[in-house]
């Protein structure tokens, strides 16, 4: 596993699809959880001084490198 800095547009842009494995614990964000994230994104988009922002750890695995029968992300 290798950690790297990734721009939000690279993570959410293009025609990518992310799948959450069935064994992942159920969780649903309420407004208070997602509002903070959304406010951070809006603030970053409105500023002229682009700066890094830590959103937390996000682990993705390309579908082609995941064995059959294991959760897939693409």
C-alpha cells in the first residue's frame, strides 16, 4: 500500500465509480456530518490561494487488481 496526496478533482472527477463492499458496516451521514465536509469544499473552491486540505484517509483499490470475490472499487 502506498500513501499519496490526491487532489479532490482527481478523486471525484472523470467517470469513476466507487463501490462499497457489502461487508462494510452500514453508515449514513446526517446533515451535521456532511455539512462540515461540504463547507470545507466550498471554502476551498472560493479561495484564490490554493492550499492542501486534509479530508482524512480514503483507501481505494483498482478493480483490476482485486481478486474475484473480494470487494471491488473502480
